[in-house]
C-alpha cells in the first residue's frame, strides 16, 4: 500500500466518520438554537432509535420498517422529554435546565438498564449492508455503511435545509431561535414551534443513533454517552446553534480524530480524546461562536 | 452575651460534638453506620469544595471530579510504602521510589499540587461563563481521565491502582471537614464572599464597580480545587484501590445531585444536601432489594434507586430549583440569616 | 417554618421506611447465609448479571435437593452499582448485619480489591467467580479464592496454542488499554509467547468503546513480512467489529484472544469475519458439549429465558456449588472451617472444569479450553494446561 493509498483511505474514513458526527451534532444544535438549552439527553434519544431498530429487527421486522419505527420512537421520546421535563423549567436559570437534562439522561439510561440489562446486544444489519467495496487493488476499502452514512447525511441535511428555508414552520423555528420574545410578539405559536424543533431534532438523533449502532455493531443502554460528547465538540467547533455549523464541526472533528490516530506516533495518538477536548477548550476560549459565527454575542 | 461570644461558643460546641462523634462512634455504632457517617462527612468536603465555584461564584464546573482524581492519585503515589511501590509502579522516576509520605503530608501535598493545577487550568477557563464553562470543565474532566489512563508509568493506566494504605478514619475526615467549613465560612462571609456573589449575580455590574471577575472566580476555583484534592486523598485512603473510572461521570453526577438538592448558595445547604441524598440512597438501596410487608412481597428491582433519585432531582428542579436550603444558612439566629440578604437585616434592627 | 416541618416529615418517613425495610429483610434464621454482592447496575452489570443468574440457579438446585448440612442456603444479594464506595458499604452490611459465613462476588478485579481488605480482616472466605487476575490472593490475603483460572494461565495457553497448533512464529499484538483485564492479559501473553520463542512484530492499542480500528489495521497491513497471526486482547463489545474491519481490509490471518471473546456477540456481530478466530475460555458451551455443560445450559435457559450470555453465568453457578461443597466438608457454618475446607478443595467437577487448589495457592488449577470458530459455529479446538506460566 503506497503512502498515497494510505492517505486516501484515511480521507475516506474521515469523511465517513465526519458525516456521522455531523448528523449526531445537528439535533443538539437545533435544540440549543431554539431553546438555548444544552440537551444532555440527546445521546439517550439516539440510543432509543438504535435500540428500537435492534429490538424490532431482532424479532424479524424488515429492516427499513424497523428503521422508520426507530426514528419515530426517538421523535416521540424527544417530544415526551420536552413536555415532561423541559417545559416546566423553561424560564428557569440556565444551570437548572442543564442539570435537568443531566437528570433526564440519568433516568433514561437507568430505566434502559433495568429493562434491557446493560449487556451489549447485537445490532442486526441486513446482509446487503454488510458488504464492502474495494478500490485500487484492495488498498482502499469502504463499507456500504460508510457510503450509506455519507449519503443519508447529505440527503437529510438537504431536507432540513429546505425545511427551515422554505416552510413556514421552519422559518418560524429560525425566528424563534433568533429572538424568542420577538417571535412571540409577532404572533408565532412559540410552544408549537418548540415542539416541532424537538421532534425534528430527536428524529435526526434517532437516525444518527441507528447509523452509529450500525457502525458499532452493538447496542447497549449506555451507548448514548460517547456520541453525545462527540456531538458537543462538533457543534461547538462549528458554531453552537447553527445547523451548518454542526455540519462543518462534524467533518472537522471526524478529520481530527482520524488523522491524530493515523499520522501521529501511537504514544501520542492514544491521547486522542484529550487532544480533541483540548481543541474544544481552545475554541471555547478563542472563538466561542464556533467557526461559522464569529460575531456571535456571548453571554458574559 | 455578645454576638461574637455566642458565635465562639457555638463553634466550640460544634467542635466538641464533632469530636465526640468522631472518636466515640466507632465504639458505639456498628461498622456499617460508622462508614455511612464517614462517607457523609467525606462527601460533604467534596460538595463544599464544589459549592465554592458552582454555587457562590456561578461558575458551574462539571470538572471538579478531575481535581478529586488528581488528588487521589498524587497522594496515592506518595503514600504507598516503598516496597510495594517498587512492585506496583516499577517505572516511576527514581526519586519517587525512594520515599513514602505519611498520611497528612501526602494529603497536603496532593491538595497543593491540585490547587496548582487549578491555577493553570482556571486561568484560561474562568473567563468563560454559562454553558461554555460547564462544557469546558467537562472537557477538563475527560482530559484528566485520558491522561490517567495513558500515563501508566505513574498511574498503572486502566489497571487498578492498589496498595494505598487504609488511613482514612472518622476523626481524620471530621477534622478535615471542620477545617473546610471554617475556611469556607471565612471566605464566604467576608467582603470577598460578597464579591463572589456579585460576580455570580451580575458579572457586568460587578466589573463595573471594580471587582476583578477573573481574579474572584480563580480564587474560588483554586480554593475549591485544594479541598477537592484533599478530599481525593481522603477518598484514596478510604478505598485503598481505585482506577481512573472511579473519578469520572458517575461521581460527578452524585456530587452535583447532592449540591443542587441541598442548595447551591449556602454552605449548610451543601451539607444538608449530602446528608439527605446519602440517607435517601441508603434507604432506597435497602428497599430496592425487595421486601415483604405482611403477606405482600415486593420483588427486587435493582437500579430503581438511581431512577428514583433522578426523578426527585427533576422534581426539585421544577418546584424548588434553589434546593432545600436555597440561600439560607442554619445559624440559629446568630449571624445574618443568609449570605445574600444581609443589608435588610441590619436595617431592620 | 414550613420548610422545617416538611423536612421533618421526610426525615421521619425515611427513618420509618429504613426501620421497616431492614426489619423485614431479617428473615427467619436457620438458613446458611452466603453473601452475594453484585454489580447489577453500572459498567460491570453485563458480567455480574448473568453471573448472578447462574448463582441463583445453583442455589435453587442445592436447596431442592436438601440444602447443605440439613439447612437451606440463602444468597444475600446487594447491588453494589459498580462503585467502590458502595462495595465497601455493602461489605460491612454483609459482615456485620447479615453475618454471612462466606461471600461470593464480582467479575472484575477492581471490585474484588475494593471488598478484599474487609473480608480479609473479618476472616470470611471469599470466592470470586469471574475476576481472573492471579495477583489478587497475593495482594489481599488468604481468604480470597478465585474460581476461574488466572489470566497468566489462559494467556500462556493461548500463546502455546498459537505457537504449536497454528505455527505462529511471529505475531501482531493489539491491546485494549482501557480495561485492566485486557492490559494484564496482553502482558502475560507477551511473557509466555516470547518465552516460547515467538516474536512480536508490532504492538498497537485502542480503548474500550472505540468503533474504528482502521488506523491500526492499516498499520498491520503495512507490515512486511506479515505476521503469522494476530493476538487481540479485547472485550466482548469490540471483537466482532475488529474482526469485521480486519477481514474487510483483506487481512485473513488467524486471530487469537482470551475469554473476553466468549459471548454470542462474537458470531452475531462478527458474522463471517469470525472464522479462523480462536479464544481461551472456561468451558466449551457449544454443540457437542459435555452432558454436564448441556444440562446447565438447559436449566439456565429454562429459568432465565435465554441461553447463558457468557461464561460468567457458568462461573457463578460453579462458585455457589464450590462454596456449598466447602461448607459441607467443613461440617459447620463456621467461616474459619469453611475457609480451610475451601483451600483443600480437590477435583471438584464443575461446568467450567475441575477445580483443585494446590496447598497455599488460591488460584485453581483448571484446564483451559481453546475454542475456534468454523462455519459460523463454535468448535472445541483444544483443551490444555500450559507448560510455562508467567509469575503473577
């Protein structure tokens, strides 16, 4: 394998991972944009989507149907969380809301462990998705899942872009994100918009969780934790609250992770997560608005 | 009796009572109850340290457990007996192999080094506010965890760090708790304390009247880190063995729950939160094993206690977000009733 | 002062509940109490859960056939939440309040090290079904017994199998540095493999929870000459993925590992990629298994509802039988006598092999099964004891 092949392979890996991270970050960004809430429960909504598919496909439901059900389950979960936990504290200080989302995570995970036990379960992929493709005499490979992730991310984000620029609800969401009280003043039904935002964000989370589990091969109730952290880093780097920011941040994070492991000596690359979070902290200090929002006003 | 004299008397009474509990309890109570009291006191130290930043300065740090872990490992490395050190940590730098410190010096060194770490970490981070500082401190916790796992020459990596002598007893913990309360009370009920609260409540106004925001937050952060390091050392010498995972998100959730439920703006609140959550956890732990009332058998439902605690947390957030004590302190009417509402009291008199 | 009254009521209520609950858990006497702390929630739960199921099965079987010394045995179960402080609290409950005569617990060394000092001080015999670090008795004392072979033993068997049966003169070593078990296993493997003349061409690491191993695989692929086999010290969650990604990258070398592979996930997640994979473990639980093993699988499936999830189910089962056998030979539910009887165990037949403790050694001499994957099924490739074993 030549050096060029090695680099190309790592680029493929980075793009695939970046797409996944972008998808994972987008839901988090939407919720923050509209509600100014750091939603720690995002990871668990992903888990619900993945678990739904694992359970349904495990008992024989055809895979595409299972996926749709999984996404729906995630959306419902998000809706319920907003209704039960977030709405009553909408006017509470930021800290209280952040803590509530932590508590929600805690509860969902432990209920999952109680009901499903914390043993990892197989995530059944249909055989057509288990294939891989080779290029350049086997020097560069990528799997169907990689391709699917990239494609789905592309399509779904296009869809999202259309939604928020062409539909009234979408525009309303953006208005609420920019200035909640002004949106109320002009007569927008803010409650409804928030609910829509949550459902959309949770559906994306569900899809992201399914793709994540497809790559990991297993699901377990605690699986939402790692994607949540990745989502945070990606969203903040790109610009917290911005969908385009989630996209950009996702790819940057994916590239960062792959290249640290691929091109640095293994003594250094085992510090990969530390490096990533150091980068995150650097961004928070120097450019808290993320890459895409240089003029963002930051609450002091 | 003048106010000063009454305060002194109260403090003396508290110290005597504390000493009585510390030295007498192991003889009167079963080991189980002594452990519960010890853990309550230990967690109280940790939560008090946390409250300095999270409650009084308004910097909601999710990373303090990183300091606790640092304190634990540092004091552990220092206090393992020399022979065991050679066996357990063969790749330590030679000078560390040569000696091992007794409990108190090891704890002090751990606290100081942790405070130093906090200066380095806090200097950039204390400029941030709101979610950003929470996420940034969370990043710090993750970085500490990764470093602990990778610096295996010092920490044995993911393998259990064992051999720490079991020195933590109730008198030690109560002693440190007294010191922590004393230092923190002096800090909070002082002009500096009012500066902290000003920074928390309105950063811009505070800096407008000349309070150094960064300096205030940093002092609170570093002091909290010192006591976190001390607490970490006590923890290490209680467990005897631990691993990087001991000081990660589970402990963070636990401490935050105690702080928030008790009330973030008061020292008594921190202690009350620890007591309530600890007792509640123990009760739930007993109950979730299943029990029989008369003819009615309730099956075991392991994991229920965490869920119940989570729900209680959310309920408190919804109905009483300031926690049980809110801003008030338990002072038997001796000092001003709360840390923030002092001017009105004075004027009322 | 509403606040105080509310707190007062809560306090009163808690106190009452506490009293009530603890009163009702003090069951009738005349059972032999064996403590069973288990990490039923938290990160160890996937191991301790099945272990508890196996243990409960064994206890019910023993009680159904008359108990021990004419009394029923009772497992006193607490959830220690994979948390060291809870473990130490639970230990003092078991020792002081429940007054158990023996304790069985845990699948990981962290937890055993957390409970060890207390059981050693109280001189209560302790069996760990699942922790495999051979250092434990040396670190803790003579009350601690392992029911499984030590990692040094299984790593040595793995190394010798690779050298002799797979003709593996050179190796690539991949280690999960995120858990104690995998880190230790790798160290023992290196010691045994190099002692047997093998050469390790390259070492790489990852951390538990990783999903992408493409960087490490690329490095492996770039090795020239290619190694004869891969030793991957991995936990259950990752091995399926590692195998899949390796085969997808075109690497068809045999892969050898430890009992971390021993879950249905290996074949479920690995699929076709799991072929040519070998791992050392406690017992062969597949087709053509010994009748004793098959009987256990059937009984477990009947009582739990699914097949044993991993080898820890069988280890939990054997540990209870081991403790019961020791109590019987001790003649009385006395911890000191039980401890001595335990140390004298010889030739006790279990699902996971025959348990014998050599004098003064609390890690049993057990033979190791090497299991291979062929045509999507598990087959017994070898059953051996190692010739050279690294010091713990």
